[in-house]
């Protein structure tokens, strides 16, 4: 996609779409607040950029030769997200345990395996474009801004809900993660 405005529009829409990374950022904002959630944004950024570069360099040729490779990655992501959802459900009563569950490494891994990275790498980023570096700059800025928006949104919802309702909030986040895992796995095999 060589139009900068279309690229930015598609990027923002894709990043705003709820998914596992956004759900974890949202939950972190609610549970530990904005300041303690900020390092997670770097995990998200590095997860996306690492995945995109790996897809472009290694996975694209493999996917062309072995079409089942991409659905297999989706199943792995789905299973990992279900693991996170179960852990979040079990720890819903313990806010500190939920906070320990949403770590830099886990945000990185969920984002690294996120199907959105495939959309960026194989559809949106104009590979070979003489100004491609500016597309990556715009992507990085969008990832940080929209990720921060999810954290702030979670913080606001958590503030309104209050500490006594965070158990319900964590359970709701767990159910959302399970739904995303199912959607990712089912859509990969269609």
C-alpha cells in the first residue's frame, strides 16, 4: 500500500481492533495503572517489529511453499492465549497475581505471534518503496499511541469499576481472550 494516508488509516483501524495484545494492555491499565503499564508498550512495539521483519525475511518464502505453516502459527498463538486466559481467570481474586501475569515478555510473545503482524508484513507495508522507512516510523508511532490508548482506557474503566469489581474485570478479560483465541484458530483454518 503506497498511499501514506491509506496506510495510516488501515494501520490505525487494525491496531484499534480488539485482540489479545490490546486486551492485555487494557487489563494492565485497569489493574496496575498507566505508569506501571508503560513498559508493556515497548514489548508490543518490539513484538510487532520483530514479527514483521521475521515474516518478511523468513516466513514469507516458507508460507508460499508450505501454506499450512500460517494456520499452524495461529493454533500456537490460540493455545498460548487460552493458557493466559485460564491463568487470568484463576488469579482474578488476586490483583497482584494478575499484574504478574501481564509481563513485558508475555506482551512481546502475544504480539509477536499476533496475526496482525502478517497483515502489516504481507499487505500494508510497501516493501521496496523508496520511502519504506517512513512507513515503519508511522507504524511504530501508531503502535505506541494506540497501545497507550488501550492502557488509558483500561485505567479509566478500572477506576470507574473500583478495586472491588476488578475480579469481574479480570474474568471479563479472560473470557475476551478465550474468544479471541477461538476466533484466531477458526479463521486460520477457513
